[in-house]
């Protein structure tokens, strides 16, 4: 398996690239260029980081529309169902490096043998989802996920 294939959230779908409209002063498609220019990073829509960012943005927008803070966040189990990957923390790290304010909250739970703690991630949405470049990226990411 090639390294590129391991990062794909949906390996059975054709490769989708975000449109050129995404490249602007506010958002960048390369993590290195985003960090150098101070812009936000928009990961490839088919990547696990891209699908995680889509889920975080949609959950934050929903919580904002309802008027309540997001309580649970996206857990590793939710992310595993979404992207078939247990590396959620690695993608959260990349998103933070790309300028996205991802918030971590620790949750308490118990299994048959012991008490456990796990992280749940949410996004403090401070970007306007109506911007043309972000709206285009969200549309492409939803197509990959199959929700649009």
C-alpha cells in the first residue's frame, strides 16, 4: 500500500481535488505554505484530516445555530466510523499546525475492567463558512463524504 493511500478517508472513491478558488489569502492548500504565510490550511478533501475538519466545522456550525456549545465533540470512535482510522489525534495536531483552533476535552468512561479517559475534539469556529473559498472546499468535502 502506498503512503498516500493510507491517509485517504475513503480509498474506494476517486481522487477529488479542491477547486482553484480555494487558493487565496485566507486559506492555503499546503500546510507548509499556510504556516509560512499565516493563512489557514485546507487539507485535501479526500484525506482523513479533510474529513475530520469537515466534521468539526459542521458540528461547530450546528452548535452555533442551535445556540449551545458542543458538549461531546468528535471522539476517536466517531472518527473511526467516519474515516476508518484510529489516528484522530495525529490529524488534530496537523489541523492545529494549520491554524484551526481545535479544543480538546477529556471524557470519563468505564469498560468492563477499569475506568478510562478519552479525548473528544471540537472546533471553536471563528471562520466564516460563507466565504467563497471555504464554501467551495466544504462542498467538495461533502461530495467525497457522500452527503451532498
